[in-house]
């Protein structure tokens, strides 16, 4: 005799009817899934319609001429423009060297060691 019996101890009428007629459970489940799909599609449709209204509001502002003569912003162009402005406002200025230092710096006192 097996350890667990294949029959439940208390078999209800619902369990017996589902075993006898599996469509009794399957058909309502499929109908529920189809109805939920249609219900969620309407919710999703309203979501996308609200998004489209926001996009249409931006186009209405453009029609009013708010962006008529505005130049497009490019971060690279701004970087080069600002770096060119910084280069224009300076002059090379010679500093005083310490006393006793030759014009072109200190000559090396020893030759660098040769690597073999």
C-alpha cells in the first residue's frame, strides 16, 4: 500500500464535478483572462492618450512662436566658445629669474648614468 493515497479524504461535490467536467473550470478562467485583457487595453489606451495630449501641448507652444528664432543648444559648441574666450584675455609675461641663474636654466652638473 502506498504511503499517500491518491484519493483525498474528503471529496467535495466541486472536486468531483471539476474532475468529471474540466471545462467547468477552464472556460470561466479563459473568459476571465480575455475580459481582463480588454479591460487593461482600455486603461493602457487612456495612458497613451494622456501622453499624446502632453506632446500636442508642446507643439501648440511652438505654433505660438516661442521657439521661432531660438538657436539649438550644443554643449560641445559652448565648451569651445568659452575656452576661446579664456584664451583671448591673457598675455605671456616673463617673470624675474633668481639671481645667479643663467638665462636658459641650470646646466646639468653630471651626465645621466648610461643604462646597459
